[in-house]
C-alpha cells in the first residue's frame, strides 16, 4: 500500500527555494559561499540550492561533493558500506561552507563530514542545510536550514527520492515493520 | 614498483573507472593471498576504491581516520624498502598504527617458527599482518593459524597480489578496459611472482595474455594446463613474433643468478633475443604501454633508451602502489568488522 | 603346556598356496598347524572370524623405524606397534638411522630391541656404503652374517654408477639384492614435489619424472651387465614402470615395489589436500620422496601392480615429528606415516575394481617375500602353510573407518589422510602366536 507523501515534488521545490533565500539572508549575500553536498542525495540538493540562488542573485556559486566513507564510525546511520568514492571539493579555506544533506538523524554522518571538511582546509564557518530533520540526535548537532521537520520513531525509515539520483521525487515515511518489508 | 613508458596523452584520455558503483558485496575476504580466485567484481571494487584513495593522497593533508585503532604489522622475511614503505604509508594515511617487524632482527633468527611469530604478533595486537616471505605458501600457513588478517606481500616464487593490482590500476588508467587487449609478458616468468599474479588478474578481466621467454624460463605446464588449473595464456618463444600488435609490454628483470643457474647462457645472448628495445617496440601497437616491476637492468631485459623513457612516471606508480594498498587494507578491515565470511570451500 | 588358538569360519586367503575358502586356522605354540574347515580341537582359545578375511600377516619391505638415533620421530617399539595395527607382521627396517646400519653392531642392536620391545618381526636392511655416504662399500658380508636381508642407502640414491656396479657384484656374493632409491639428484635439485602444472600453481620447485626414469634405467643396465639382483624402491612413474616391464621381459633380475600412496594419490593432494576443496593448502603431510605424481603415473603404477611388473606393495613408512611438518612447505621433512593406513588405502583399488582382494593380499604378502626371497631367512614367511610361523591378519574389507592420526600407534602423525574415511580395516594381527593387535573381534 503506497504511503502518503509527506512532501510532493512541489513541496520539495518550494522548500529548496525557501532554504536558498534563507541562506542568502542569513549570510548577508553570497560572498565566499561554497556548497558541499554529501554523497549521495546531498549532492543534487546542493546543486539545486546553488542554482536557485544563482537565479535570484545572478552569481555562480561553487558546488562540491563530499564522501564521508573514510570518516564514519560504526554507529553512523548509513551502515558499514564498503563503497567509497572520491571527494571533489573546491577550495574551502576561509570560505563559508554550506554542507547539504537529505536527512538529518543522529548527527553522526554530519560529524564525520565536519572532520572531513576540516581536513580539506580551514573554512571560516560551516553551516548545515537539510531537506528533512527527523529528530533523535545523538550528538549536539543542529541544522541551520531545514526543509521540513518530521517527527519519527526510531524504527521508521525516511525515504527521500530525488530525480537526479532516483528518477522520481518525493519524501515518505515508512513505519516500522513496513520499512523492513520494503527494504 | 612499476615504471611506465611516456606516451603522448590523448586528448580524450579514458575516463577513470568510477562512473558505476562497483558491487560492494563483492569483497568477502579476510585475507589477500593471491589473485587466483579473484572475480571481476572484486577487481572492479578494488580499483574503484583505489581511485578514491588516490584522491585522498592528492590532498594537502593526506590523512583520514578510517583505520584509526587498527594495528598493522609488516613482517618481512626478505628485504624490500619499496614494498614495505608503500604498505607503511598506506596504513598511516588511513590512520592505522603501523609497526615494522624485521625477521632477521627478531626472535625469528633465534629459530622461532612462522606460526609462533604470527601468534605472538597477534597477541601483541596485530589486526592485519603484511607478510613477505621467501618460501612459497608461507602466507597460507600463516592464514590457517591466524585470527587476524594476512596480506601477502610476496611469497617465494608464488604470488605478489598487491603488485599485480597496482599494475592493473596503471594499465586501466592508461588504456582503459583490458578485455581483449594484447598483453605480452617478457622474461623470467618462472622466477617472477609478480608475473604470476598478473597472469591471474589479467586473464580474469579477459585480456589476451602472451608469455614470452626462453623455454627454460617458462613454468612447466603453463602452456597446456588442464582447464581451470592455471591462467589461460599463450606461450611464444620468439619475441619478435610475440610483440606484434601488443597493447602492453611487461619486461621482467633478468637476475644474475639465473645465468649462473644455467637457465640462460649469459647477458649477451639473452639481451640479443629478449631485450625490449626501440626496434622491437616499434612492432607493438603505436602508443603501447611498457611496464617493468623494477629495479631495471638497463641493457639486459630493457634497453637504456626505453628504460630512460620510463623514468618520468615513477612518481605516479608510487602513488598507485600506495593507493592500491590502502584500498586492500580498507576492504579487508571492513570485512573483519562485519565478521567477514570466507570463500566457500576455503580452509582459511 | 601347548598354547592353542583356533580362528574360526573366516574367509582364508593364502595367496602362496592359491587358497581362498572359508576355513578354520589352527595355531599351536606360535606355529600354524593346519587350515581346514570345521577343525575339531580341544583346549584352544577361539577367535570368531565370521565375515572376516583371514590372511598371512603383511610383509613390508620398506619401513623407517628411526631407531637408533631419531627416536623422537619413532622407535622400534612404537614403529612395530604401528605395523601390527596396520596388519604387518614383518617389517624390513631401512638403515638410515643414526648411526646408519652400516655395521654388525648396529644391526645387532636393532634385532635385540625388536626381540625385547617389538610387536612384530623386524628384518634389517644394511647400508650399501659406509655411513650411507656413497663413497666406500660397507662391510656387506658382516651385515649379511648379522641377518641383513638386503642392502640399501635409502633416503638417498647410490649416485655413483661405479659404486652401484661394485655393490651389485659384491652383494651377489651373498646372494642378496641392492635396493635402490632411484633419483637423479641433479635433476631433483631443490625439488620439493613433482614437476607439473601443480608445482607451477604452487610456485614450488618440482622434480621431473625423468629423474626417476634415468636412475631406474641405469640400475637396470647395471643389473643386466652384472647379472645381479636390483630391487627398485618406491617406484612412481610411468616411464620407470615401463622400463622395469621391458627389463623383466628380457630376463633381467629386477624387482620393484610401490607404495600405497603412489597407487592412489596425485600431486593435487599437495595443492588441495586429500579432502579436496578450492583453496590452496600446501599440504606438507603429502610432501614425500618420490613425490606424489600425476594421475597418469598413478594409473601406470596400478597397471604395473596388476600385471606383475611391480612385485609388491611396500609402505615406505616415514614418521616425523609434528614440528617437522608444521612449517613452510620448503622446510618440511619428506615422508608419510603409512603403516596404519596402508591396507585401507590399497583397498581403494579393490573397491574400484582394479585388483581382486586375493591379488592385493598377494602383493602384500607372498609377492613381497618372493621379491627379496625372504623365505630363505624365515621359512614359511608370508604364508599360512603348516609349520609356518603364526603371523596372521584378520581383515574386514568393507568396514568404514575415519583416519585419525591422534590414534596412531606410530609417533609419526604425518599423514595426508587425516579426516578421510577408508573402507577396509585390520581387525586383529597375530604375531609369534600372540595377538599383537586386536581391534574388535569376539574371542569365544
């Protein structure tokens, strides 16, 4: 039985546009802004946010990809995947980095990303933009820009699908056992 | 270490092989002993991972915490500055603790057996032992008695899997997919564990491999081995015939001992018949890749002219070596932490 | 008081007498009295051999007892216990002890030890050369007088052809054969296994079959030239078997033995172990000299055994300490501890249809006796004839049993067959009238 969409494609588009405006407002312009998408779905998010900003600010902003596979601890929610890809970052030293990811959950993946970013150079500041915040933080980490807050249970599975990575577009929550079945 | 001849870089150089995600369940090994049973999926995964490791090595600060808390010990019964340094660096870049144990300096020289040495190192805390030994099969013995992982850094005449992986990385980054490509391995295959491991990995990926050497240096049974027993390769005694149309030429070092051992009459005759020189290279495909596992004997298996051309790519090869070893360490330690399963039927 | 034993209702196979029927065997005071159905006897211990085969005790022409000098590997007591467990009532002890059996005093020591602590009969083989060094002839006459039944430098070949010729000529004075370990040492230089695709696979140095063939042909030529008797130890190659066949046809005085492992196991056991599997194991317990060879060589040895080119089976029992095998393949000692698995392993040939059971028993008894003419030393040995010493084995040809080296009587646990199930077991061995080994037999 198909789950009801928490976010439709239109919801996602509007959230991204809103986030883009918030970022520019919060940073008082686009100076030194660099977007870093966390592999995998953080990447199209970063690209879309940067593109949205370009539309109303008429500035091209650098976008990079970050793979945190080599920085995870065993408790990272993404599991112990062996697959790692090269990262590809523009220069971050002295920049205002906006880290982008699809879902913020325990915070461990973001912590790994912070470790990685700092290894690449010393940003002036790092901000976090996520499409969905599902709660249950295990570390003192918060997102600066959030598309939607979705309260979940621990056993729930939050499914984000984006056209660039999945061919379709939605945000759904599959509850507990159903999540197991669909996995 | 592999050294490559300079080739004009084509403007549309083959893309690095990270376009598709390799099957991450492909690697299930707790040990890396040889490439004789390696699958195409495993090779893809290793090479893709090595590409990522190359990116790490290109950073200002090439350090990641991936293997923090992991202890790697290199146990070398044969001297080797290059391979040992490569493994040590690979471990350290990944944040592991690396300890080098030299067999001659340790209790081994007092007669401690290989098994006891491995168990001692394990008890001291080794998670991974990188073993180089002068006896074929030593890593298999170690693996049978070890709870930790064993990586073979060269055993006797038998295998040198990480070296072959690094050769493969080099070949694929220069000429792309090796399927159907003509690879000619020239020289003392009989005594070259690097060549033997290369035979397995290249044939697994569908390369057309020819071994070219005097009969005395072709391993017995290689030519007409029963199916599934040895890598399926061609054997050609005449180098001028073998090298025609080759995409890759790998020259093996001709050691002095072989001349004393009666395998070949001497340098003069050997170099006349088997040296990779410019004239012979002209019969290979234009732009053919020349590899040599090093160190080179200029004037013997390779002419000064061709060897000189290879020098400029030493650094890239060193990086490839570290990257491949980082990839292997990463894949093996992930398997350990997942309670990795062992290949079916394996006693290891 | 007469000690009587009667073995009832077994299938009695006595190849020397061409007998194969159900009968009883009566033993008195350590000698066989009669073999006939339904013997009526009073005051005898009874052994129930229903469903079992009753045969002469096996005779092994080639055993390494390691005693004196290498008792950590084996000694005469443990080695002869192992022999009994394997159904052997006579073993010929090879002289590569420390010191070598190159003089009367060492031979007398071995015979004394065997009499005092041995479970079965030991017949000594004296060295060909002093210290087995291959330079000077040992005192063959003295060795013969001390009781040696043959001469050999085994472990090593007699590499010098002139010495081999002199040895053949001189030994014929005493009408005793030279047993040669046929190996061209230069061809086998540094080799640790058979040369073939398996040795290439493993990256190990191999010895080509030609090394054995060349040595066998040399010995045949010398035997032919001198008219003396040469016995080829542990033959293993197709070419060597063919050479012996042709030589016998010409009337040359050559005999040959083959081991159970050369009749059944190939070099692939070195790579993958006896239980098979995919991964390489570098099985040091399969490291032996001559090495395990190709299937083609195994097939040729079986054919040679069947057609009589090869006279008998001999174990080349070579026990070693565990540490000598639990190491890198190149460093491991050569040898298989084979007395206790010989019958079970050879039964593969019977179960596979290559050789009928009576013929197998012949190759392990009368055939061995005939090869070295041991009946000159011990009348009736290897037979169940009246008056022969009571050296008898009870066999169950269809019993399945698991090879567990920890249960070996031999100190040498070095067998590649650990964990293998063999079909064909020794149930009891009687030597000198006493039960030297008994597994499970109902004694009435």
